[in-house]
């Protein structure tokens, strides 16, 4: 199967990028990262990409008078790299329609909560403060809303009595690193079909049907 060409957009440390690089290098992903782009020149993600020999580009959003102009510049870079799929991994910019319409159904995001619970920012803290017993992470296609697009894959993690924001974030992040490469591989295998709000997976693996209960019953 020919590999799809992906770009990863990140504003921060880039641990999700790293997991995708490692899966790709291990030959477990039918995807080649052709570009890592950031709105921050000092993002750790750009450094990780450089170390892996991946092309990078930094476009400072502050140089543009509005969101659309920044997005046009980003889209031009992605088009030039002939990208099939755009992967947002801690990219701290909202996308305008200019961006979304340039890559219809071809932009994914990862979010550190079980959507639709807790969209937005600081969501690990919000899940703790709410008193939720479970949280997790979600990979979804990006639409015009804030963390609202069709859901591809989710992982659930328990929230422990003695958790703080840091410990919960770490538990969720571990699962992020597992599910994002999986979502990309499903796309690469052309097994995702968006039907309204739902993403249908062709030839799905048998789902886990064990219930999770926290605190446990015994
Ligand atoms: C992750 O928690 C991701 O879910 C959120 O931003 C964070 C990015 O982390 N969207 P990293 O830069 O991939 O380490």
C-alpha cells in the first residue's frame, strides 16, 4: 500500500509527534511525515522533527493581521508539501474555514478528555474538579467548532482518589500516544467513513465489551 503523506502541526513539546515518528520508523504506519509545522519557532516539536530528519516550518501567527491570513499561509505550506492528512497535535490555534475547507475531512485533532465532556482548555483539571471518575482522550476529525468534530477513537482512563492535574495528564497522555497512531493508520487504510456526526470504521476489530467501574465493585 502506498504511504499517505501527513503533516503534523504542533505548538509545544511534541510528545504526540514523537509517538507518531516512532510508529512510522518502526514500520507500523502506512504514513510518512513530510512536514512538521508550528506557529512557534521554539516549539519542542520542531526540534524533535529536526532530529528525525523531517522537514519543518515555523509560521509566526503574530505576523498576520487575522486568523484567515495566517491559515492561508499554513495551507500554502501544506499544499506545497502535497499533504493528504493534517494532524493537529497540541496546535494551539483555532482553525478558520479557510483552513478547514482546504482539507475537508482530512484534519484530525487529539483532545485530552472524553469528548463531548470537557472541550476547550485545561480539561484534565476540569475533569478532576468536576469529580468525574473517568476521563481519557479523543481523536476526532476537525470541523468548525471547538472540539466538536466526528469522533474516531477514544481511550478511557480512571481518575484516582489521589490524582492531581499532573498525574491525570500523564495517565491520559500515555493513551494519547497509543490512539493517535491508530487513528492515522485507520485513515491510511481507507477504513474511515464520515456519516453525519458518526465515523464508521470498515472491518472493525471486535470492541472491548467489558464495563469499567470506578471505584471497583469489590
Ligand atoms: C496533548 O495533551 C493533546 O491532547 C493536547 O495538547 C497536548 C499536546 O502534547 N491537544 P504534546 O505536545 O503532543 O506532548
